[in-house]
C-alpha cells in the first residue's frame, strides 16, 4: 500500500454486512446526520442536573445550539419512510443482530454501516485533526504502514475527513486507548475496542464525503500485540488541531495558554458557570488535556469541576446561567472526539452528585474568592457575613503583622509537622497544588513552585520556600494541634515510637522532601505509566498517578512518601548534595523555557 496504489472497487453496504457477520462482528446502521433543531438530544432521565437538563446545549460559533440526536456517527437508522431511529449498540457487544433487525436497519439505502470493536478485534483510528493537515496525516500513516509490512494484509480505509482506520486481530488484549507512534509520544489517534463504534465504508459522512475502503481482505491480520506494529500508549495530548494560541504544531499546549473570556456581565443577576471552573477544566473544554494524556481522565476532570460548581451554587443559592454542567462536559468530550454515549458513561461512573469545586480543597472560602473575581455584586449579595470581611479586604491572603524573610532551621517544629501531615494525610492537588491537606481548622499546601503553606481558619500563618519564611505567625499555632487536626495523635505513641518518628522525620529528610518536590515541579514530565517524573544519570524523582512521591539514587529508594505508608530513609549528606546541585541547575535555567530539558540529577 502506498500513495500511488489505486483505490479498490468499493463494497456495498450489504457486502459489508456479510463480511462483518463472517468475522463475528455486529453490523450496525448509521443514519445520515439530522437537523439538531428538528431532532435534538433529550435527557428526560436527568431532571435535576442543570438548567438545560432536558435538552443539552453546546456553543457553536458563539451561539448555544442543541446537540443532534443523530450525528452521522452514532448507531441509528432511517426507516423506509425516512424517519430516524436510535439503536442501543451496547446490547450488540454480547449478541449478533437477528435477520429482522438487519432488514429494518438497512432497508433505506441512505443508511451507512458501522461495527463494534471487542477485546481481540480492534480498529486503529488515526484522526486527521491530530496532525494539523490531511497531507501530514497521509504522509505519517503511509510511512508507518510501509514500516510494518503485515499491515498490507489487513483491512484499511480512509474516513470522510481524511483520517484512517486499520483493523487488526490481537493475541493479547490492549490496555490503552489513546495511542502514539512511539513510546510515550504525542497522541495521534485511538484504538477502538470494546464498546467503541467504528464507522465503515461506504458510509457517507457529515462532510458529504464517503468513507472509502483502501484495502479489502477476508479477515484482519493477526498480531501479537499493538507494539509489534508500532502502536504505543501516548504520553501527551497533541496541539496540532490548530495553532490559534501561537503554539507550534506538534507541541503540547500549556494550560495557561488558553484565552479566557469572561461571559458574566457586570451587575448581572446570574453567573455563567463556565466563568467559575478552573483553568485545567477550561483547557479540557477547549480541546486540551487539562494535564492528562488520557481522554477519559480529562473528561472526568471537566465533569467533576462543572458538576462540583453546580452543586456548590445550588447549596449557596447562586443562580447560574449559560450552559449546564452536563452540556459543558458534552462539549468538552466532543472536542476530544468522544461520542455522546461514551461521555455519558464517563459521567455515570464519576459520582457527580458528590462532586466539589477543585478550589474548595484549599479551604471552604476559596469558591467565594472565585465568585468575587467573576461577579463582585453577586459576592456582596450572597456571601455569608463571616466570609465578607477577610475576602473583601485581602482575598484570603491575610497580611501578617510582621513579614519575616529569614532562614528557617529545618528542625522547625511546625515545618516538620506540616511535612508529616501533608504526606500522611494529603492527596494530589488540582491547579497549582502538587499535594494538599484540608482539615477541620488547618490546611497544608505544597505548590508547584516548591512553596509549603499552612493555613489556620482560612488564614496563612506560615509559608516556607527556599529555606526562608515569607509569612510567620507560627508562634500563634501549636504543631501538636496541627497533628491532632490531621488525626495524627502523637500523644498515643509510646516513647520508643515517638523517638523513632523523630528520627524518621529528621531535618535531612525534610530537606530531601522539599528538594525532591521542587525538582519535580520545575522539571517533571509526563510518565508513560501516568504521573510525572524527572530522570537523571544518578538520581530520579517520580510522582506516580497514585500520588506516591519517590526519590532514588542509582536505583535505590532514598525517599518514599504517600499516605500512612510514609518512609523516609536516613538521608546522607552526599545524597542531599546531589539534589541541592540539581535544584541549583534548575534555578539557573531560563524562566522563559516552559519545559526544561532533562535535569542532570
């Protein structure tokens, strides 16, 4: 197969039906795209989820429009009279359609055809939007196909937009969806397996162009696994859909690069929900990953943030306008190429009735801070009296009586207690927070700049960065009360246990913890296993997707911190010196470099 090979004779829909049945795959109908205003998507079973819960809306060219029930890609069919009907494709993952169903589905010649992948038979879907142009996509796909000759023996087709589908049979089931053409590379497409619909030739797409078979075979080629044909789990979202943000094609779009346009008008009696959500959620809404390389994780992030704000607004009687949480989630999912059924499956499994705004984990006051930025008038009207004074005066960044900027002993009791609380009771944070803890009175945060902050009743009482304090009200707080608030009871420990804990949380261990966090925040890159990492010749720092922080030297773990299983080693001075040098190198790098090269640690 190459760019000059002739197109084969295109099969008819009935030919494809017979071919799918022969390969034990369910033929499914695809109705042409229908007018969204005549056939809008309706959710009658979601009466309590947002203003537009009955008919979800999406923003198209600055206007709110309904979502079509028939998109030209979801299983559906036109009957003999031309009326569209939906098909629940999930049941055909476990059974084949019967003859009467096939007759009803394919009696109208306007209907196209699709099928479902399964654990063994998958479709490799290259999406042209991930390459920037059709020519770039063709060149990359054809070069990949030439590198793996066995692909000349399998089914291949070109989509109506210029993307590609390849069908293969796997000896071992896949364990990922988003894929790249090199390990940990940029996302260029998806592997369509269980539950995923793949539209086939000769279906006419929404562009008016047909899906066209490029190579016809009796059965798909069998391969051991996807890596044998150069398909690997992707490590980052690609930015090649467009370069409207000034980012070169093929590079990852920084979250902060997304433009923000406030929709809530000054003095408005309502607040637009999209103005309240975090930058990460807004990035997902615009088609980015929000810090995630996996599409499903990105959609979950958006759903939890939007539904979290809806829940908070309902509890505090804040009237919302604009698109609902469900509509925003659908819009973000569609921007990632997900079909609506898949988006709703993600929402159904995300416990959205319990979702909270991500900023609330920093303290109960912070959603009010966000509201004040978006709509000062609404804040003044709705904020509790106890909340108004500190938020109105200083936006919860309380100025201490005296700002101290002086070296801090790493044996400082409050610093050691905060580090212990953060890593025994903390979790991976959102936005700019790497790790965070929220108790009844205290909050402890470690941000991506390596700054450790302690808040008491919403007020910053202590902040530590680069061996110096910026705020210092530590004399007003007892380290023991912080541990008690975090349900770490030092009074219940035996004398021997307390001495062991004191040795465990030595000044060297606390310094290593801060150095490792600082290195990771400034030079971390996505790991192929999830999370972030920095790897050097001798040492490495890793934050796993489970939130475990690891520091190693020559393969030996010198620091491990996560939950109650925290383990500090007796850190040696040479280990500390290595990590100090790494931080020094990172500090010398240009601040304009958004992604530092591999740190030599």
